[in-house]
């Protein structure tokens, strides 16, 4: 550990929230220094990244749904896990190089958050990708732990803390106490499923086809999980599936809420299952401590209300929910000497 500390002086160690939709990178004592989409633009039929490896993140996202036949914009993670090993490696390499630069000659230590429900093979794929991308030592931290640390919850104390992290590809629900996860559920339902539900609704109801970026706009502008005091409308353009011509329609927040009912129900079910498995004393603690909500999906209007109505518990939105997990990886990195042994023994961090 002393050697690790000394090596840390010569490298820019970082914590990475490797998300299905976005990747965030934190540096010790600096906070979030990079927040870019988990998207890579490659030449079709190959793993060659465009523009000498620079068509990653924000540049690549702008190409989604708009690329010519020779280019493909790829999201190499699906449901929180790696679906394309080589492209993930190139994406991580770009992000690590962008943050680490030429500062120091050592390969950086990297803490990466991963869904708690992934397999040992999927964990190993993350480690291998990070090492091949330029990382030195790699530690994997389960997302609920990272979220709890980033939210400042008293997870090391003998009291129950509950986190619901709604990401792009997965929702992580966990109850933690004494530095460990007591019970958790990891379901592959998240913001991407919200977008897919909106796309399917417009196609089924209006014969209108839209892409993922436009579906996300609908979700942000008029999407909701609970009835609104003043319902909203929005004009949306797409391609008519019958005539093949561009067309505009006006949609309402009520119909989008109905379209989102199924994925929201999946998240509520995971929350209820976690509570049902909780130890009685930890469940009792939650009456006072409540449920903490984070992740991009938590920003959907009324999400806190539907969880509160289903559980009877107060639901607290954490500060800056989008960067909560990334901040947790950074805090873990800063206190590696305190967390490392315990987490390695319990399998929450891999080296």
C-alpha cells in the first residue's frame, strides 16, 4: 500500500463511472473532469475509430442516427455491461488518455463502477479492457456502493441506508450497512428502456418512426412517472412508416406517461423485492433514513413520488444525481488504504 501511494504521486489516478449512456471520470481532489456519451464512431464493418481515434464521446454522439453508409456510431455497452470488447477498449483508451495526458510516466490506478448483478466473466472483461486501454491497477466497485459513497450516506455505520440508482441500462437497488451490501437487486431496466418505450408508442399509435436522440428529448421535455399539475404537450418530427415521408405530430405528457408505465413498474418491483428481503432492523431504519434516489433516470418527473407511494417511505433525491456514482469512485480512490482490504475480501473491488 505504501508503494501504491508513492506511485500515485506520479500518475493521475481516476475513478470511472462506465455507463451505458455516459461515461464520467473523476480525478482525486478535482471532482468530475470528463462527462461524455459512451459512443464511438467507427468505419462500418471494422473496429477502426474515425479521425485517428478522436470520434469518441460528444463527437460520436452527434453522429447517432445520421451517419452515411460507410460509418457506424456504436454504443459499446448494453445494459451496463460490455457488448463490444474492442470498441470499449478504444473508448476507454481515449478517455484515459484525455484525462491522464502526459502527466507522469506511470500508468494510472483506476476505479471503475460496475452493476452489482454482472457475472465474473463480465467483470473480467471490464478489467481487461481497462488494462489494455492504459490503466495500471484496476479496482471494480459495485455501483450501489459507489452511489452510497458518492451520496455521503453513512454506509459504514450500523444503520440501514437504501439507494436506488436508475442508470441508462440498469437500475441498482441496495440496502447497505457496516460497509457492506445487505441485500440488493440489479435489473436491466433504465433510461434506455424509457426511450425505447417512447419509440414503440409513437410507431404503434401514430405510425411515426423516430430515433433514440429524439426519444430522449421527448422523455426530458414532457416525460413523467406521476400525473403533473399542468400536463405538457410537444411537437415531434419523424418519418411516417406508411408513406415514408417526414411528418410532425403533437403528443401529450399523459400518453408518454402511459407509454412509460411498464419500465417504471419494473423499477418499482426491484425496489419492493429489495425491501422484502431486508433484515427487520434494517427495514425499520429506513422509516427514518428513507430511500435515496440517484442516476439519470431519477430525473424523470414524479419518479420520487411513485416510489414513495409504492413503499410508504420518504424518497430523497441526492445532490447532482448524474455524477453520484462517479464521485463515489473518486472518494473510494482517495481512501483506498481504508477500503481496499475489506472490499477485496467481500468481492466488491477486484485487483
